[in-house]
C-alpha cells in the first residue's frame, strides 16, 4: 500500500508538471502571435506613410498625426466595446481640397455593420464632402457619428444634381447620434442670392427613430441648416446654428411630420425662422434657446396649396429673442384644412423685436395670394409671461373669417416700444376670441371674449 501511494503521488506530480508546461507554452505562443500582428501593422504603416494634419501645428510636417492604416475597428471613447471607424483610415485627406466623399462612404459602410460603433471625423482636419447619404434601414442600431473636425461643402456646381434635397443626410436609422465639437460649414453665400435653390438642407434626418444631435456647429448653410422629417424621439441640445441675418431661406431647425422632439440649450442665428414647426408635428418641447438674428420661432406656414395640416402639443418656453422679425408666430395659408391646437408660449424675453406675438392666417410669401375661405382651424393657444421691447407692433392677431381663432389666452404680457416714433402700431386683432387672464401692456382691447358664434363644424377633411 505504501508503494502504491508513493507511485500515485509521482503520477500526480508528473501530470501537474505537464499541465503547467502546456500553459506556459500556450501563453508563449499567444505572445508570439500578438507580436507578429504588431510587426505586420508597423510594416504596413511604414509602407503607407504618415498622414499630415492642417491645424494645430499640422502644417509643414511639424505636427504629424499618426493613424493606423488598416480600417479595422478599434476601441473607442463611447464605451469599452465601441468599434471606431476613422475616416482617415479609409483614405480621407482632410486637406480641404481633395474630395473625401468616397472615404466617408466607405467608413460609414463599415460602421453600419457594427452595433454601437463610432464613425470618427477627427479634429484639426477639413474634409471636403459632396452630397452624401448615410442610409439604413439595414444598419445596426445606436451608431455614433463623432464630428470633431470640419466638414465643408463644395461650391463647384458639378457636385450638385438638380432637385437634390440635402447635402448631408441620415435616413432610416435607429439610435443615431451626431456629437462632438466639430463644424459643418455650408459655404452657402453662393446660394443665398437664389430664391429657389435646389440645395436644402445642410443636415437632414429622415425616417429615423431615437435621434440625438449635440455639441456641433452648423454654419452658413445653403438653405435650412438642420431638418427632421418623419422622425420620432429626437433630442437636439448644446448646438450652435450660425448664418447672417441677410442669408435667404436659412431656417435654423426645421421640423415636419415628426413627434416627441426636444430642442434645448441652442444658439441660433439665421436668415429665416430659428425653429420652424410644420405639419404632422406633435409633442414638441423647445426651451432654453437664444434666437437672433432671424424671423423668430414659427408654427407653420400650414395648409399651403390647399393641403391638410395637423399640429398639436407644442411648447416653447424660456426663449430669448434679439433683433428678430417676430418672436413667437403661427402662420397658415388660406385654403388649407386641418387643425393646430394645444400650443403654449411661456417665459419669453424679447429685445428689439419687430412684432413679438403673431398669428397670421393670411400668410403669403409671394407678391399676392388668392383669397380663399377655408383655413386651418386654430385653437387653444396660450401666451404666458412674455416681456420685452418691440420696434413695430406688440401683437398681431389676423385670423380667418370662416374659421376664427378660439381659446386664445394671454397672461402677464408686457411689451414696450423700444422708442416712440411715427411708425409704431397698436395691437391688432381680427376674428380672435379668447381671454385676458391679467391686464396687458399695452392693453389688448381688440381681443374678443368668449367663443366665436360663427365657428363652423369641422368636416372630416378638417379633423386630424
């Protein structure tokens, strides 16, 4: 028995030694494989050469930015598991001269296949990119477009086809985020002299769910800067939109057929509406926005070309307007149908605004428009705590004869002329019914109490 025990002990020791030997050998071979891969990447990098930046010391060869040449995913800042696809690794030059469109398309094609991946546009580079669509619907969800460099638009007409509806488009995606400290530069002055430019807008989202845009700057757009069409669950915050007040049709943020949208902590200066809310929008919350120059924040124009428009549950609060054409405005075309209801404008500050409060159901952006009886029904609009200075008229309510505005309420309205001079106007009301909850400055005596006796019954065409 004693001999058998000694023999068993020796066998166990031998097995343990073999096991440790295999483990060490396995680790040694793993290290060799890793080292071989590193050598391959290093040789490839030396063969392809290093890339040069153009900013922050990148010019003249003094500040080279080195990037691995292989377009394989690498760990990113978004999360430990994120795969990063840098446009430089796909052939982008970033010198502001070479066309980097194909490199962006290739980087997106790779990122599209990986959930929660990051497509990176690095800082200190200028990327010339023509019209491009980052498209689903077969992309993986929750992709991040990390914009820290600058994307600039081409000005050569050869890049732009007729009837083009965007410059940069994201379409049919779930969980798409555009973030970073970078700039989208539209170089739009070439288009501002043309009223019917085909390039619209700079950055467009279509048919997407759970969209976030944060941190970036969009400037000098050809027309509209940022547009959401048929989108749901949208967050826009901490962004800057910047174009001169003289730029034509350069809306800041344009919404249509979209719902559950929140826009906050944004600085918007442009040549048209800072925010435009069009038909099909509901559950829109806009707050903590600075607007100016521009035309204000507008619901509409609704009902153009005798179309049906439906808008509801709109809140605009804690907004500053400076030097704008209007402050908070609702505008509809004659001949339209549908309804705009449950709209609230609250805690608004205006400074040197031409007309701070506007309802215009006779809106026309042409030299003349045909008179028509039908109109988008407008009801349930609340104006609360709106104060500041105006330069032309404090309030302008021009409602439809056939479908007067109803349930218009005003609370704590204090609007004073910037300075008294000959072209100042008193508050104006036409077919506007509602209630003053507190005295207003100046007095708005033209508002009619109660509800309109002539309010027609909405037809099936009008119901939303």
